């Protein structure tokens, strides 16, 4: 597969939408309070957000470090940077926010520059996550904080549950496991990043010499219950509809899954069987959503990992 | 509520009952619960649950009173705690231990059956359980009983894991990854064993995320859930108290001095696997994998090379009993 085809353009509509949509209500507010204390965020900090997209980490943690603080968002996409700049006018009160086009492997900052170097769902998309992490460490001050919020999507997929659906056959469950595991092997081969990276980052930090490594997961579980009342339920319902009922979106996702699965050495016949199974699951989900019977309950494995650059 | 959502009326069978006062089980009540929560998480949970001083709390399947002392700080002042357990021995031990923590409020321990709680209707402000429903043949029946005992508007709170997911996802460790066929065989074992477990009346390991829907069908309101944000993270040289504790639990599981215990769990799983419709030859194949992995574990623990990072899938689920009707 050629380089251009595989690389994600995050300013494209379907991807950009994820930058907004998936991140809405991603964290419970009290969890952010708790994490900010755990991370030792303080007003006046200089923070660099690598692969900042629309500035999500900036505005999410701004209440904790923004007063008198400086935020630098870096992204490979000039379009996203422009848009992030616009949005930042609204949230970056009391401190400064600026944005730069730049490469995660070659950050446009000197050594020992930031109190806090952070990223959110970035390493999962990189061919060389260690290299990007090393680069984040380079420009953090000695004693500075490195923070990564990265998921383990393999685990999330392997453990997905549909409480309102009839149990799948064991062979069907194993088929899904086979597809997901093989997909990730292929994904890594294609240079699209390791889908299970979240759980591997503490180890990476350790190897790169960080200290005070700590790890937690997002304690927000997703829950959808009929009759889906209230803004949060409506939001979840919209998201479920997008995921399962929007044919284009679903097809795009399935094409990616197939590319990765085949690149990982998967058997096309297995994928054909998977597609049939997926069609059947989708049709049940669709009917249950329409009939107001659909429940969703579970968790995504979203890790928050922190480490400290040594003083000497 | 349609008929088939009602809990079955038959009294549950008493087969396969675990004696939690037996050493290997009782140890879990102490060992697994140490460092289970971060303190700041409990603070946030207590607010989220709206615990208040002076509450009357009932802890169902209380064991050694874990939920009692864990949340005492938040409701205990002028509060009353009633721990109920099927094991008289545990209830006695818990009572002794409670002298240390149940200050400025009262703690009582009662021997009793989760399917038939020794309390009147509409009794408690908060009815709670931890890692209980996952062991029951009829979790809905126990949940219905918890609801009965709660006051209208009262809180029902369950700490229950999804150990099925925890077993399926594996985490990241220094143990070399199994090849695809072995991974699928391992997943198959986990899934079939859980089916067998349920059949044998030992409960559903994956019950956590199923509880909100159960609560909804039983008419509870304001249902919500959260996850424990604690990660099982073990990294040499295992220096902090939490790291030491984690290391001990890994040693307990894998080192030769605990061979007897290890065999006990394997035998138990084999029974469940067969009950779930698995073939004995297939279980023998998984045993070969386990044997191979075990020797790697032992070597890595000895060389202080073992590391692990993975989530625990422990849910806190809450719901409120309706004020009327």
C-alpha cells in the first residue's frame, strides 16, 4: 500500500469529526480534577501538546494550568492549526495559547523547554511511538512532566459487550478476536500504529529513563439505556447511531479493518465470515435502537500515563 | 416490566457454595482488597454516591466488612452499618475487626442469606455489595432483595467486576505474547469456562456491565456506573508498597511453593470448562500452554524482570429506588 493512501488526513471531515465528537464528555469533570492534582498541574506552567488537533488537551486542562500559563499546540495539519487558533480565542483567557505546524518526531522547541509535554491519542497512530516519546522528553525540562492519554483499543474490542443482545456463539466471538488481533498486527506492519499502545506506554517511559511513572485509566464507563433521556444519553445514542447505522462511516471503518487484517496475514475467507456476522449484529442493533430496546454498557481502556524527566 | 424480566421465584440451589471462611478464599477477602482503590477515587465516589454522615447502610455478603470500613469515613459519623454474611465465622471476625474502625457510629454483623435478608422492607438508606453478585446463581434475586430492603429513594450500590473481560484482554507483560492459535485457545477456554461456571451455579464472572440493565428492568432510577481507575502495574525493581504488594500477589499465583493452590484453581477451571461443553483434550492443550508460561513466569520473577500493565474492569454501579410505587 502506498504511503499517501494509508496516512490519515485529520482535517478530512470524517476524521475531524472524531476530534470533536469522540472527545465530548470523554471525562467526568471530577475525574479531571483528580487527575490534575495527581499530575501536579499548576497555574503558570508551560505546556506543549503534541499532535494537538483542535487543541483538546489545551482547553481540557486549561482551568488547571492556564492562569498565567503558556500552551503550545503542535500539529502536522496546517488546517487544524488554523482552526485550533480560532477556537483558542474563546478558551485561552488569562494565559497564552499558540499553535505551530510541526512534526511529532522533530518538535519545533529547544531542549528542556516545557514543564509539561503531553499528547492525546497520538502515539497510537505513529509508526515510531518511542521516537515521538523520546522527542517529548527531550524538550521537557529536567523534572518536567510527560503525560500521555492513549487507549488500548484491542482490549476494548476484545471485551465489547452488548447486554441487550443475544449471546454470540463461541466461534463467532473467536472470529472477532481473530480479526481484531490480526488487524493490529497488520496495522503495525503498515506503519499505522499500535492499537493497543496505551498499556505499553509505562514500559516505554521506563526504558526512556523517566521516573515516578504512574498509570490510571479513565473511570468513565459508557452506558446507554432506553428511553435515552437527557443530553448525555442523547449524545451516546447519536454516537451509537453514527457508529452502527451510518453506512458510509461503517464501511470506511470496515475497509480499514480489512486492509489491516489482510496485511497481518489474515485469510480473506475469515473476513468474509466476519462481514456476515457484523451485518447480523448491526441489523439487531438497528432494530433494537428503533424499538427502544438497545442497551450499551462497558468501558474503553483509556490510559493516562505520567512520568517525570530526571533532574540530572 | 414483562414477565420474563422477573427474577425466578424458585429458591436457589445450595450446590457449589463456596465456604469463604476457608483459608484460600478468606485470603482473597484481605489480599485482593488491599490497594484496590486510590484514595482520591474513593473521595470522588463518595460524592457521586451522595454518601452522608448518619446513613443506615446494609452491606450484603460483607465478608470481613470491607465496604463498611472503606466508606466509613463518608457515612459513619452517627451512622449505622449492618454487615450480612452467610458465614458465621466471617461475621464474627468482621465484628472483632470493626472495633478498630467503627468509631462514632455503630456496626453490626449478622449471619444471613442474600436471598432472604434479615431486614424489613424500606429499611436502609444505602444497600451495597462488592464482588458478590458474580458468585451467585441468581444475581437478579439477590438484587431484588437488596432493593426491597432499601428505603424509597435509597441507594443501591454494587461493586462488581467484569473478570471475563479482564481475562480476555491479557494486558501487556514481559511474558512473550502467545501465538494467534494459542491466544484464541486461551480466549475460548475463558469463554467456555464462564458458561460452565454459570451452569454450575457459580455465577457469572462478567456480571459487572450487565448490572445496570438488571437495575433498569427492576425499576431503579438514576442508574449510572464508573470504573475503578486503578491499573495493575508492576515494574521492577518493585519499590513502593503497592509494587511490593502486586509482586506478592504474582508470586502467590505462580511460584512453586503455591503449587497446591495453583492446581486447585486449574481443577476448578477444568470442571467449569467441561460443564460449559468444552472437550477434555482441549483443556489438556491449554494446560500445556499454561505449563510453558508458568516456567517463564518463575524465571522472570526470580530475575526481577517481570512487568505487567493492564486494567481490572471493576465497576461501581449505582441506582436509586423509586420514591413511590
